[in-house]
C-alpha cells in the first residue's frame, strides 16, 4: 500500500510560511516516507468507506491541534470567515490566540482512497492520499468540525466529499467543538 501526501494536505500541514500550529521538525517528504515505512499503531474507520485513519506516535515537537475552552482562556478566542482554499467559499471559524497546547502524543492521519480522490478531482499515484492530520493526546480521532460535515454533504463542487450528514455524529461534533477550539500562534 502506497500513501501519498495530497496537494491539499501539503498546503495545510506544511505551509510555505511555517507556523507553530502545523507539523514541526519534518519535511513533507520525510512525513510521507515515515507513513510508508512505519506501520500505524492502529487503523480506524473514517466517516465513510473511502476514509481510513492511521494512528502513529508523534515523532516531532508538533503540538496538539485543539485546546479545551475554559473560563480562564475564553477571552483569547477569535473568529473570522475563511476558506481552506481559493476554490472554496469562506465559512465562520474560531481559534485561540495566545495559548500554548502540549506536545501531541499521536498523529491521526486522515486518508482517502485513490478512487475517492479521483472523484474529487485530486488524482494521486498511490493507493491512499493524506487529506489531513490530527495532532492529539490520545490515539483516537477528534470529531470532524460541524462545518466540515456540512461542506462534505454539499458535495465535491463545494470542497466536500458528497457524504450526507450523520445526525448523531454531527451532535457529537457540536458537543466537542462547543468545548474546544483550534489555536494559532
């Protein structure tokens, strides 16, 4: 099985202007090589049959992706309308500024099958393409953000996958994201 870093994930996980909330101490090529040479600790089913999650121990200084919202840090939350790419419409997002999360224990690598990536207009040479990565303390997936679920339900034309919303998964997502937020340096 060959795993390939997609252009979408490369831009988000390894931006040209390095940021403290992306993967640290590792090039895109080293990351891809590690995923192909080191077996995952475990493989989790994703939100659809074409999605798998490979759990790897974090071998870098990358920090956790999310921070719990508390009365002591709520004032550090920020929000804006942003798009993940030039082709997508902006959506409301929120994040912390001025917090420093712990170093992540795990990478939960989000993979899509080559067939799905072809449908989405992102063909790859490998069998599976990295579309994202979660940096976590536990070897488990954190819930997909509610807006990502909605975008997926809208279809590939709007930057999604065409998978309908699972109402129970959506409720779990809202519960998690109501109490946690991403962060930016």
